[in-house]
């Protein structure tokens, strides 16, 4: 073949290489996943305030949850190999007239690649209303929320067990158990009055039970869907009754930096 033919091939190859290089350079850089700061579970800082609105099955206001971060801390296991960073949160439930119904302390924690919410936040206080002036021993198990979620993953259960007793005998066992937790989708943007957050959808079964005796257990089961962002925590919660109807919704409406009192 004539020499000019090889020259033409070389020129075409150089042009194609140049075009390919320019195209690669024009592509956006791949997104880099920034690791979460585990020293601040769910991004919580001292005196930060979170506000959740509660609506009933008809979408009408049913109350408000106000949470305030009291302090940050850290705990280390006996072998000094694992540190759990904690956030102590004061959580108040208010009715539609902004009257305080209940106040409780909750502890959130973060270690390695997982954040934990307090199992005490799952307790059904109405199931304890008939046991006033009794001794109550609480055994909470926190709920795990992976900082880097994977759709389809099953998550461990949690909740709280309450042993009701008198000075002489055990009276009842009152449990709230959250199980069959699965990440079903995400991340997807969820628009709230507090902002727009990239959330994962987690479905689970929630059982509240009271057992006066081992052979006598009264149970109530609900289906719960949580939308959570690894960066900010639980953004929205939907509770469905045994008939599959939406019974309650909790939505994050404010996330304020807060001021030291």
C-alpha cells in the first residue's frame, strides 16, 4: 500500500485518541462519599432542637414532639477498643394545645459504621397506665441505623421490655418489640418544612404486648415505615394499624442549632 495510506491511518488514530481524551476530561468527576462524623450521632450538636409534627389518620394535627440535645459524650468498652459517641436528648410530647404530656430522656449513640436510637423511644406508655405506683424495671435495646445503608438489607430488632412488680411479686411483663426491619428503597429526596433530605425507607413490624402471666399475652401489632437520613436521623414515620390503614404520621418540621441556656 502507498505510504500516504499509513499516514492517513495514523492521523485518524491520533484524532480519535484526542477526541476520546477530551470526552473523558469533560465528564463529571465521580461522586465521593464523605464519611459521617460519628462523634455527632445523626449530626446532633449540643443544644440542637428537633421538632416533629404528629397528625392522625385524617391528616389533622394530633400533637408535637420537641427534642433538645442536652449533652454529647463518649463511652469506651472494657478493652478500650471500641468507642461509642453519645447524644443525650430531652424529648417532650405535647398535645395540640402545646401542653406537655410526657417528658423522657433518650440516648442516641454512634460507633464504627452504625448509629443507634434509644429503645426507650419505642415504649407504649398507655400499656403502663394501669400499673401506677408499681416498680418498673426497664431493659431497652437500641435500634441500629447503618451510616452507609444498602437496599434489601435486614436490620436487627430492638425495643424495650418493662418488668412490673410490687415489693413482693412480679406482676406483668410489658414489651414493645420492633422486628423484621428491612431497608426497602432509597436514597430519595424527602421534602419537609425543615428542608429536603436524602432518605432511605425502612419497613418493620411493631408489637406491643402485656403479659400478666406466661399463658396470657395481649398483643397489638402495627406496621411502621421510617424514612431516615444517615446525616440527620429519622425524618418521617408512618404508622399503619392492623387493617393496613394509616393511623399516625410524624414529620420533622424544624432542626434548629439552638442556643445554650
